[in-house]
C-alpha cells in the first residue's frame, strides 16, 4: 500500500509549487529593484534640473567622465566625480585589507583547540558589538571624540600629554580618510571574524587531527587546510565587502563637523546622493546621478565576475576536462578498434 | 629513561610554545576589547557632564552628575528664567531630536522588514531546494547575480519612482522591498541544502499535508536556527539603514533614530557638547543593552547558521 502511495506521489508534478513559492520574491524584486535600476539607466540619458525631460544621449557620461558635456561647469563636474571615484576605492581598500587580515587571524586563533584562551565568549561578544551600532551614531561619536580643536576628547588628551598643536582628525584630507578607514574596520572586523569562524568550524575536526598526527604545524595547517576549505566564505566576504565598499555612504557623509561637508571624503554614493537631492524632487540632477550609478553598477559587475572567475572550483573543472578527454580517447579507440577488424 | 629524557624536553618545549602563543593572543584580545569598549564608555561618561565642564576639560574619564540636566535641555524642559542662550540651545535640540518618536518609527520599520525578510527568504529558499522545475537553475543564478547589485545603484531611479507613486514620506518604500533579500536567500539556501532532509517532505505528503502547510509546520520549525540568525542581521541592518530612510523620509514626524542623530551632527552654532553626547548615547545604549542580553544566543546562532560548505 505504502509503496503504491509513494509511487503515486512521485508521479505528481510539484513544479507549480516551486514557482508559487519563489513568485513573491521576483514580483517585489522587479517592482522595487529592477524597475528603479532600468529607470536609473533611462534617467542617465536624460537632462538635469529643468532640462529633466529632454533626451541628451551620452552627454551625462561624457560630462562626468571627461568634462566634455554641453552643460556649464562640465569640467568641475568631472573633477568632482573622478575624485569621488578615487576616494571610494581608497577608502574601501584601506578598510578591507586590515579588516580581513585581522578577522582571519582572530578566527583562526579562536577556533584553535590547542590555545587556552579564557573568556573566549566574552571577546567574541565585545568584538561583534560595534557592528550592531548605527553607522550614523558611530560617525557622530567619532566626530565628537576626535574633533579638530583642543575642546575635543582625543586632542585634549594629546595636548595634556605635551603635544603643541591639535591634530586635524576631521578636516585634514589624509588623516580624515585614515579615520574613516579605521572606523569602518572597527565596525566590521567582528562581523567578518564570526563569519569566518563559522566557516572554520564547519571544517571537519578530523582533518586537523590527522594533520597534527602527521606533524603539520599551525601555519601549515592554516595554508593547506583552513584557507582552501574557507575559500567559498572568503569569496562571499570579499564580494559583500566590495558591495559595501562601493556604496559606502553613512560614514563619509556624516564624518564632519557642522554643515561644512569636506570634499576629501566624498564617495560615489555621496556624489549620487548629492545630485539627486539638488533642488526639488522634480528638478534634481537625475542625469548625473543616473550616469554615476550606472558606472558604479558596471564596476561592481566587472569586479564581481573577476572574483567569481578566479575562485571557481579549479579541481572540479580540471576533473571535468579529464573526463571528457578520457571519453574522447575511448571513443577514438573504439573507432580504431572497429576499423581494425579484419 | 632515555625516551623520557628525549620526549620530555620536547613536550616541555611544546607546552611552552602554546603558553607563549596563548599569552600573545590574550594580550591582542584585551587590546581589541579596549578599542571596542573605550569609545562607548567615554560616550556615556560625557553624556553625564555639562557643556561647561566639557569645554573646560574635554577628556573626562569619570561619570559626572549632569545627566538629568542634559536630558532637560534635550526635552526642552527648562525654566523660563534660564538664560536666553540655553533656551535657544534647548529649542534647537528638541526640534530635531524626539527620542520616543524616533524609537517608535525605527522599531516599526526594522520590525516589519525583519519579519518580511525572514519569512519570504525562507519561502523562496525552500521553493528552490525542495521543488524541481524548469526555471530553478536560472532563478537561483539570478538571485546570486543580483546579490551583487548595490542599493545605491538604483537609488536615483528609486526616489524618482517613489515620488511619482506619491510614496515619499511613507514607510511602504522602506518596508515592502524587504520581501526580496537575495543575500538572505543565499544563506538560507545553503543552510537548507546541507541540513534539510528532503524525505521529511515526502513523509508529510504521504500523511496528506498540503505543500504550503508542509512548509509552515514542518520546514519552518527546522529552519528556526538559520532564521534567527538572519532575523538578527536583518533587524540590525534595517535599524541602521540611514541611507534609504534619509532618502524617503523628509517629514519631521517620520524621522528615525539615525536621521535624528545626523541632524544633531549638522548644527553649526549653539552646540552643547553634553547634549550632543547624550543624543548619541540615547541612540546607541538601548541597542547595546539588547545586544548584550541576546549576545549568547546571537553568537551561538551565528555559529549554527553560518554557511557550511
């Protein structure tokens, strides 16, 4: 009886349920993401401000990339955009590298069964904590701690210790970039660490035990077991961090005193935001904002594909190739054999 | 005898190495702990000092007694005969920073988005893992692909589209898009793939359970650990989402906590250091308290629900 019921169930097609279950995602995604994306693309070919409805072709792109647009101040627009693009990459790279190194080191330490570390749970909780704090509040906190004059915490401490002049942590173009990188790392290293830790803990402990018995030291274990098996999560971390980096907004946008925003922290996301917030909602610089968005989209797509391409499962691909080669050879041999029969 | 001599020395050496390594790790961890905690501590300490105290000595290290005073300025609850300057300061701060309203708005947005994200991502991931259909592969590839598209990329079009739908100053553009969270689906998909026993679905079918009910009462309870982790991440992310909120919400009544903090940061004059710190502390401390209360569960949940390849 049971087997009859089972075979009847097997013969029913459940495909329609699959479509039903994934439909809400696709409907909402298309309405709130895909259409706005297409719309942004369309806007990037249209004019700015009162010229909003006019089709201007590639004018916005040539303006922000080469300063050759028809609008007045094209050269300044280009300078601003290129600076924003440069800032974005500097700020992302400057926080990603220390962040991944620190997180990886901590993750390996915390998962090492041989190391006796008291209060491991406490450290994990504390290190993850900055990540749950609102970036806007963090920016406000650091601006209030690291203000430029002797009236702020850090400079007051330094000057009490004998320094002559306050350090311009907020307004200096170079130091403020360094501060944003530091704060970004401060915010994210705990999160990355826990993600990598859960990856390492997913690796079968018997592999480490076997390596131990074979006499591998901890750096050998790290490079030959942990790192290769961690690759999928590392790729995920890299990709998410890259997305986060390219859209970095809250910290650079808010890390300044009062209403005088400093250009040296302007990222592309800030540039886009400034442009579609110029003037009224109907008459903002949608053209420039759209063009900048599409450029960022293209950069994300290219970087993302490169990362995935470089991190493909090389063994699987090599095996597939080998199998195909073997099949071919077999076929060829069969043919040959067939031809040889007398 | 000779064996003990030979291996005893090696063993001692081995123990010494581990001791040294453990000590280095402990020192690094304590340093990082200080880097994480000291800014928060100073923040809370400074929120308890008056503007005058902070202007005289900005590097206060211990608690003061002016928390109530700062709170009164922030809520514009000051005596008529207090100086004109102080009344101006109080009006300025209380006009942008209404903590009760900010919490309510932030809670509504973060709560609703979390529920939608977790439920619909579980539904989508379940649909992709359990059923076989023609477009299954392309659908999954699509989700992985769009995971990489930053929000900012479509924000110009998003704002203009929401404007044309008359949804500026409305919570809908902040809540409904949460149904589609590719990254959460990716996580749920991989956790389902590695842990979910498909035979359980067939067993439910034989017992006459409908497909949707199988999902609701068989799959969802099994997915709880993964969902809990994703719920925490989703809540934090949406609570902290200053960018989209700032883009859509222009009305004072709809302001969320991050927007209020950013407004306080932009004052050019009549800045009161103590009240500044109090505003930031009010935005940070409750989250930290909730986090500490849930931390064991959060950290354990992260370990349970992380990607396992």
